[in-house]
């Protein structure tokens, strides 16, 4: 479904030149859920932004559904690929109601039958019709993220790019959103790329994953391998350890 | 060690905000005591965990009202002492590390100048002594080049560096008691470990009391000696960190179960069922 070859993203030039992504390749099959893991500055979000045309591609190719992506991205592209951002507090327009937020993609794509589509999208993400005319500040963090997911789903895309969709949420709300994402993928055969710094979240939702650091691929592996303790690089093992909680480096300091 | 007289005693602590729309009870009847140990307070947003920490230091924002049957630090009644004395205590013998170094450091002062200011506000010392002490502290938080970090402005430091600088600043006065409010939530998992390890070592070496506030139950239980679980402003359960598996309260169990685990977790994840009776 998605085929990325030797992707490089460079920001700035001369002394300010930053290579955010260096020669990254990955292939994701239709209906697959793929994880991108790394710390901040590793370039994982930049990969998603490059797919959407929000970051400059300086080398390499990106193909979606067998065709190279158009530059600039056209409407047909966004009807196939949609993105959900990290911060539900920042990604929804504060002066628009949920209804207006969900109407916008429909207006851009000139789709009819808006009323029914909005009602269905809200029902799909587990929000009742009573939420339809509320403003984002009248919603909790989890409800806002549900609206952001509804906005992505309303165009019936085949691929959804998820940029840290749960890192701004409480643990209990995170569980609800992860369950929602999993259910939607099963129902609609969606393809996911999930970016997260939390290995536990990625392994919960994805079968295959790629570990990134400083814009480079550290390791491409799958959940089975990780669970069996077969991480190949020290960096991945360090990430795994960090996910399990705090470990005292020097046992002497514990009583 | 903690068998001695407790450092901090809190009995029936309440924090209320009288608003136009009615009274919000942020903290309701919280009681605990703290020796020279690490106590974790866990809860979701709105559980009152941060307000508990703030109330102890007298940092409850204005419309808020704090009442308690007992709130003492080393025998000093924190609710009745004059503000001036409280200010001396705060930042001197008891301090707080906040969540995000980006917002809690002064953006127009170098890290070094802020540390000198903090030190001299609580100790009679010249600039030179304060500078030496600050550099020493920056080294203690494992800054590779303390002199360079000393002259940086907060925006020039990375998240992990900023947070370590803040820890250094808070510990430069040799406090007895530290509140860390989500000190690592804004940091990467790998940096998080490093910062926690530094905090852990300093707390152990100096024999400080620590309250660690976080929403991450797994992290808290691996870092602290004891854990208080809060919900709706009340303490649901108090546990030894090692006994987390033996947690009895459904809320604690729910919090534990809803986290996905690396070793594999249920599909779909169990979600939290909240019982209104818990907050009665």
C-alpha cells in the first residue's frame, strides 16, 4: 500500500542544514499496521509529514497504492491518506463546533449527504449526536481525539497516519482510544502507520515496526521478535527496558 | 530509617476552589506521613495529585482554600506560620521540580544566574561561593560541561538538559524535602531514565524525603517505596510499591490493566470502569 524508498528530508541549507531523515525505506502492505518508534528528533514524525506533503522530500520516492504521490498532493491523495495529530488540544479549531470541523473535509471534497456522513462518523468513534454542536473546549482530551479521528475517517480513507495519537492522554483514556483504533481497522481494513515513542503502545497495535534514531533506521523488526527478546541492537533493547519502568543502574543505591 | 519522626505529616488535607459556578473540591481529606523516603502519588488528570503537592508548599493559586487538621513539616505548622517564614522554607528546605523545564525556567536569565539567585535567596553567600556551589551541583546532575550549561539560556538547552538544570537548581540549597511533579513526562523515554537515576541517587545520598507525582503507575511503582493512588481528590489506596500486584482497589487494578504491556496485552484493552461510590 505504501512504498517508501531511500527517503531523505533536509531542512535549511548551508550552516543550518539539518538532515531529518536519511535514506529511509519501508514497505507497508494493505491492511497492515506499521509502527515507527524513536525518541524526539529521530525523524519519525517527519516521515509522516513527508508522506502528506508537509515536509520537503529531497531525495527518494514515496508511492501510495502503487502510484508515486503527486506534487503537490491532490484531493484524490487526501481521500486515500488522512492523518491524526498528537495534540488534540492543538489540532482542532477552537472557534468551530464539532459539526463545522467535520463538515470541512466534506466541503473540500464536494461530498453530498453531509448530515448523514457526520452523524455516522460520530457514531463510529463512539460519540453520541449530543456532541455534534459542541466546541472543542467543551470536550475532554479523549473526546477531542475521537473528533480528530472522526475527521480523518469521514472521507473513508484507506490509510491513516497516526502521529503519537495517545501520548497527550491519561492511561485509561489511552486504552479507550487504542481500542477504538483497533476496532476501526478491523471493520474497515484500514492501513495504519503509527508513530510513537512508547514501544508498548506500538507493539500493542502493530505487527511490524521500525526503530529510528537521528533520522536513520536502527532496526526493522516485528512484535513477535521483540516479545521473544530478540532485539538485535542495543538501542532497541534500551528502549524496551525503558518501557518497562525505572531500573536502578547501581544496585548499591537501593536499600 | 523512616521509623524516626516523620518529616512531613498531612492529616485530612482539603483544597477547595470557590468559583462562581460553585465549589470545586480538588482534594478531599488526604492524609499521609512521609519520612526520608520516596512516596509516589498516582492519579489521572483531575485527581487532585498536583493540588496536594501545591497545597503542601503553600502554592495553591488564589481563590483556593486549604484546610487541614494537621500539616507539619519537621514539626513546623505550615498553615499557621507567617508567609515570610513559609517563603524562606520553600526553596530552602523544601522545593519542587515542575513538569516542563520550558515553562518553569526564567527564559531571560541564564541557567547559572538563576541558580545563583536561588542559592543567595536562601544562604548568606557571595556570588563567587554561589557560583562554585552551582557548578558543583550541575556536575552532580551529570552535565558533561557544567561551565557551558551554566552560561546557557533555557531555550538553548534540550529538554533533558533543562530538566536536569532544574533539578540542580532545586537541590542547590540542600533541601530536606522535594516534590517532583511529573518531572519526566515532558521527556523522552531514554532521557527519562537518566533523569530519574540522577534524582534517585541524589535523594538517596542526601537522605531527602521525596514526593513523586505522576500519572504513570508503572513508572511510580518502580521508582518509589510507597504509592498513594488518588481519584476524585481522595486517596483510594496506599500500597508498598512492591505489592502493586496485590492491589485490591478496583481503581488501582483498572489503572494497571489498561496499560498495554510489551509482553503482550489483551485485545481490546480492559478499560476503566469508574464507580461514583468511590468519591462518596
